């Protein structure tokens, strides 16, 4: 007798369901693979699309294509140029931290590249504008009050550029930006000194003014810093230091209104009434006017 395979009514639907599930899962996997293959473009196509987008001023699209190019072809024929373009695309998109990170990556991967000067320059420019962002394009920004940490970072990048690549086409602009940064940092010190003057913290104001003279001695802020120093010495009754500072001020800035015709110092009020030295030292707890 031939054996027969007996299928009960309850088993047939279950086998059909299993078969259907396997078929559906297989189709989904095949579709996913096909989708991934369709999304991954040839290296050259990513690069050409990025260049076309950059030429059209569409830096967001350019950035997407360049990031895809780096992801799928990190060591391809366009890798180095794509890394450079990505720095610029991110900068144009106001992704300044991203531009700085892209420049860091380029310098790390291509330390001997002939384009290293450009990466250093763009890294500095990104920090130079880091605290401005989108608002700078539409609203006036007081540059003297900007983040000194980013300004110092930019200064270091520009200094590396001019030291390592003095003949670079970016070196002249980097030197000018270094001068501007020094002026900004000196201006920030003056603002801090004025802040302390308004709160009658004369020693703190004096120290800020001294830092301008000592650390930023070739900036326009030096003249005002010397005036503040002379006035703070007067308020602290340090007569010898006041005379020395007045002499330096008169020698270098004889036309300053704080210098009298006889060369003496003209006291500056800064909108604050004089107080006794004891009142200054004790922050107003003792030594009121007339004491």
C-alpha cells in the first residue's frame, strides 16, 4: 500500500500563512536592498551635483552631496577636494562650528596638503565670526563685546597661517584680521574697566586698563587705558604711579584732553563722585564723604 500524506483542515491555513509571511519578508528585504542601491550614487555624480549646487548658490544641497560623498567614498578620487568644498559649504550655510570641524578634519587627514593654508584660513575665519551667526547679516553687532575665547582661537589660527605659509594668498587678509582681533580684545578690556569704574571697583578697573597697556600696546585703546590708569591712581591716592602714568600719556598723546597745558593730569569724573579711600576699600561700608 502506498502511504498517503494526510492534511487536516486546521493545518492547511496555518501553512499558507507561514508561506505568505516568508514571501512578504523576502520582498521587503529585496526592496530595502534595492532602495539602498538606488540611493547610493556613483562618486562622480555626488561631486558633480555638489559643484552644480555650489555654483547655483544652493549650499545646503551642496553640503548634503558632499557629506554623502565623504560617507560612501572617504578615500575616493574626489575626497580631498570634497573635504575642502565642505568647509566652504558649511561656512556659507552659517554652520560655523561645522566649518571649523571640517577644517580640523582636513588638516588631520592631509597635513602635507598644498591646500593646508586654505583650511587654516577658513578655520580662523569660522572662529572669527563664531559668535555672530545669522544675526550679523541683519542686525548691527557691537564687535568689542564679542566672545574673547573665539577671537583668541581665530588669532592663533591666523598666526599659524602667516608663520607656516607667509607667502600664502590668504596671509595678507589673515594679518589684517589679527590686527582687528587685537583691537577687539583691547576694546573688551576697556569695556570691563568701564564696568568696574561704574561700580567704583577702582583696583579692578586699574588692572583691566593696565592689561591693555601691557598686552595690547599697539592698539588705539592704549590712550584711553592710560587715562583710566591715571584717574584710578588718583582715586587710590597713589601719587607716584599717577605721575608716571601722566608722563607716559603726555609723551605719547600730548593732545589728549586729560593733559593740561602745564603737563599735569586733569581729573576725570566718569560720572562718579569722589569718595574717600576708606569708602572705596570697604565698598561703602565706612568712610563716607566728609569723613
